[in-house]
C-alpha cells in the first residue's frame, strides 16, 4: 500500500531510530524486538483460520523469517458450528534464528468464539496476549462450549493480556458497502483478525492484498468478495493502529540463512515435487494411483497439476485397485506409486505382497495418522512402522524410508524412487500428518545437486552359458531369465513386449534365476533368504547413521521421521544446560544404516521418543539387544520440546520419577 494516498490511519508505520513508531494520540509507542514469536489462530472450522494462518506464514516467510507451522483441524467435514469438536487452529512459529518446531507455548492466541478459547487457552503462556472476538461469546456460544459463566467476566483470564475486539460487528461495518449478504460479510472476519495481528507484529499487508487480488480478481462475480476481504484486512490493521490495543508493537528480524532461492513448502507439497523430479531424473513416467484419504489426498491433487512433467494420476474406486494400478504401471515400465494412510495400507497389503514376490518397483506413500481403524483422521501419529515392516503374510521384506521434516519429504521421495528402481522392490515412504501439513522454508536445490537415478532395461536375452531357460507356456521356452540377479541381488526389469524377452511373473514361488514356478522346499528357503538379503544390500548405498552432540555423551536420543524437530530442539536445550547428550535420527528404517549397531552400543542409555507405543524402540531392542527406553505419546499431537527435555532429565536421574 502506498502511503502517498493513504489517510494517517491507513499508512504503514515506520520505525524511528529511537525504537518508537512515532506518536498516536500524542503518546509514543514502543517497539519491542523478539527473537521468535508463536501465534495460533483458532475458531470454528468455518471461520477461515487455516487461511489466516497460511497468509500470515507466507508474509513472514517473505520477510525472511524462519518459520514452522502446525495446522490442526477437525475430522468432520463440518462439525456443528460453535462446538468444541468443530474448532480449527493454525499455529505459526516465526523467528530470526534457526528453528525446528512450531513452538510449545503460545505468545499470542486469537480466538473467534468460546469453544476456541476453551480448547486452546491452556497452551497460552502466562502473560501471553489473548485476542478475543467478543461476538463469539453470546449465551448460545457459551452453552455449546460448556461454559456455565462467561470466561471474559469471571476473572479466569486474569493471567493473560486480554484484548477484547468485536471482530464480527467491526467486519460487517467495514464491508457493508460491498454488496454481500450478511452471511458473506461475516465470513470476512478472518481477514479483519489477520489485519489486526499484522499490526501487532509489524507485518506488511502487500503480500496478502496481492493474494486477495489474484484469488478473487479473475471473475466479475467475485469482485465484491475481493473488495470486502481487502477492506476487512485494512480495517483490522487500522483498528490496531488507531485504538492502541497494545502499548507496544513487536518485531522479529530477518533470519540469517544460507544464500539461495527459497519458498515455503509443506511436506505433502515437497513429496509431490520429489516424485515428479524423480521421474524426470529417471527419464520415466510417474504413475500415481490413489484413493482419497486424509492426510494423503493433497499428494494426488498436487501431482494432477504436473501432468506436463510426465506425471499420470489415477483416482481408483478403492485402495486395492489403486495398489494394483500402480504395480501394473511398474510392470509396464513406468514408476508406480500408490498413496494412502494407515487404513489404506491394510487394504493394499495383499497387492504389496505381490510386488514383493514379483520383485517390481513400487512406492507406497503412507502419510500416517491416528489409529487404529478410522481413528483420528486429521491428527498425527507414527503408528504404522510395524505394519510397514511386517503387515503381510509370510516373510515379506520391503524397504522403508521416513522423511524427518517438511523439506526432507522432497529428498526422501526422490530416494524412495531410487531405491525401488535400483533394487526392484516395494519401498514404504512413511510421512505423517504433522510434517505433511506443516511448512517451513525450502532452499530450492540446483539440478546439478540432485542425485542420479539410472535405469537400464534389458534388450537381449541373458541365458548365455547357463544352460537354463524360462518356461513361458506348455512346450515353449525363453532365453530370458527374469530372476538372474546382479551384485545387489536385483533382478532385471524387462519391459513386456520387448522382442525375445517374453517372461511370466506372479505370486507363486519361483525358481531363482529362471523364474519358473517351483515348489521345492530348498528353493523356497533360498528365495526367502534372497529377498531379505536384497533388502539388506540397500544399506551399501545409503548414508551411515549420523550422530550429533557430545562425543562423550551419557545418553543417546534416537528418533525417526517427523519427531526430528522436537528432539533436536530438546537436545540443544539440554546441552546448553551442560548435559552430555548425543542424538541420532533414522531416515532409513529398513534396512537401517550399516553402522547402527556400532552407534547404539557406544551408549549406556538410549531414549527413543515416538508418537506410538514404542515401535522403533521395540525393533532396536529386539535386533540389537540395547537398553533402549521409550518415550511414547499417542494423543494425536506432536511432541512438545518440554516433554522430551523432561524425559532426558528423568533418564539421567535429574528429576524425580512421577
């Protein structure tokens, strides 16, 4: 917004050298510099809190802050308005330093109704700022939120800095000339609230105004919405400027980050780009087959937009069909990918097992959520690790990778494709709802820095000197041996229709090398062991398990997947207190890095924080016979840093046992 044509109330503030933002009503207003701030927008699922949080995040990213977000929304498509079950929230942590989590305690909480207050106020730190839409605290709102008395009047909020704003009424007043219905006017209140918070934290409006124009300026029928959202945003900002809701504004400086081109990215967005890039690197078509399921659906939607990059998507009638389509694509020479969450993995298990037996490349994207069964569809969990390891009949080995952050979802998607195509095997890609929906800045990599994915399909038969043939029908034989293996025990990937390479594959046990159907006991044992050994050979091509922290540590904290940020921050804090701590984090879970046993056995104490009942801890204890101790949480929420800090101190005997 240009200040040349703006009224004093509309002009953006400018900071003087004395640390004040000029004068309002004759009084100087101070600016306070903060290293980082954590804000949560909370309201009814129809109040636009996800949008408000996303816009605030984008603006902060453009200003150069490091960011980490945590969207949290109900499972119901539309829970009854004003109820506790219908509360939707978006948390953003923005900082002038490197951060790894969306924050523990809130500095500011914005609530649009009584239910949002009740479900979120416990996370606001003492003395924190509580912005309340007083229009959401009518008698009916209080009843739906199970309040017997109005919390705005009973003194229960005296520990916070409460800012009461009639957001709904002020919004309606600001947009009354835009030609919207009363219901449409009310839906603009998220932009009013956003504008107010922009003022509090000295965020400019330009990026959001541009987004509103691009979103609603293309069709004439949307122009009233464009005008209303614009006016509501400015009205919220101006309200903070003119009413002086706080005696101080807050600034968070630009973070010192490595030079490069950055964008904000969520985990699922990164997975989309990673799969598409992997297809380009391999010079192959990516065929993604899925069935809509939270929280994986946005991967299917995102890949659909990338058809010009050789990506094909297919929405199947069910999970089983989706897995079959992906496997069929791989059989035909493409890279088959199927995406789902935990319940869908159960349904796909038979098809995944067929991919194990036929030794075809197949990537299974599992964005984990709370279970079992339907469970908690929109909440995070890490409870599918053992299902990925063992959830099929027979000895059925697969590779498993797990990204550790939203940005890492890109790298591990590329890695999943590399492993699947190099070792001719299914690969589980275990993401989770927390990192799938969360976002952070991503430094866009150069093409030269990307790994190579080289795929070679045979064009000639490979039976010379063996005296063996592959049976392709009664009285017919082929000189192509589909299970003649290379140094890693991978079989050749022959494309059907290649002249002279006719072959059969299927779910019945095969003879090694020839691929002929074989029921001999010794052959079955040999093939079972060979399939396991092939997966173990992947360890020769992946990085060793890295350890950070103190070389003489008393405790090793081990995690996997999306717990990385919370564990890293907790370990950093513990080391600043003088505790001897080391950290290792698994991104490869089957096989584990080849130095895993050596790393684990260097430490007398091992703590394994997981968002499950102890699945990685169980695997480590069973395989390596180490004294691992679990820290388990299954509440549909990620770890707080403070929870891991407390567990570290407890293991070291520095805090009383509860």
